[in-house]
C-alpha cells in the first residue's frame, strides 16, 4: 500500500514538526535505524556526524515540539552532480508506520532540496525492500516524474558475499 495525497496531508497535520536534524537527534535516529530491521545499521557515531554535516539535506519528524524524532530521512548532494540529492536512509519508528509519514518526509525533503537547485533524486534499494520500492515508485507517480531503475552494485561486490544487489532509482525531474 502506498501513501495517497490525502494520507500525506493527514500525516503532515498529525506530525507537528518536520525539520532538519540536530546533533542531539543522532542517538534517536540510530535507534530508529537499528529497530527498522531493514536498514544497514551504521555506527552511532556516523549518525551524529550525519546530523552535524548533512542536516541541510536530511529531515526528521517529531510528534511534538522539541520531542524525539519518530522518523527520518538522511541525504546528501552528489559532489559530481550538484543537482542530484541522494537519499541515503529512510526509517519510521515502528509505532508510527502505516500513516504516510515516509512519503510526507520525502515530499518535505525534496521541496527543501528543490529550493537549492536539486532536480533529481537518487537512492538505492535492495529488491526485497518492498516498503522502499513502493515509497519511491509512488513518489515518482505523484510528481509525474520519470523513474529509471538499474543495478548500481551487484551483490558480489560486497565483501560479505551474501548481499543482494543495490538497485539505483533515479527520479526526475522532481518539480511539482
């Protein structure tokens, strides 16, 4: 099931704050990623750095002003392609899933990025990650944007040898 525009509007009103993360949010973001059971978990230190160095290209949702994050998206601008935002991770706390929050965050982040000249979104998704596949496909459909998929990294490139391939999603143009 994907978030319809009405779900996105409801999610925006239910979740009072969508904003850039602060360094103090790093621990909560790490916990949400850990508990997602879908993301590759980075070190807790990396989430602190992410909140410091990539706050302008990331967002968190809070269910009350000043409250703990309940969802996040981390992203960065590709150095070789400054018009491209790479969405690194998307996660929603278990208790807040199924209400369109990931789609709402993606819309908020891309609106913010478009104001900085971003026209294209890239992300990678493993073929078995149904939620992310639906999230990015629905986003492209809502935006009327093109969606290209191609294998970016074959599973055999990963040192553990059991990793699924990472499929690159390229969505654009993202103008609404």
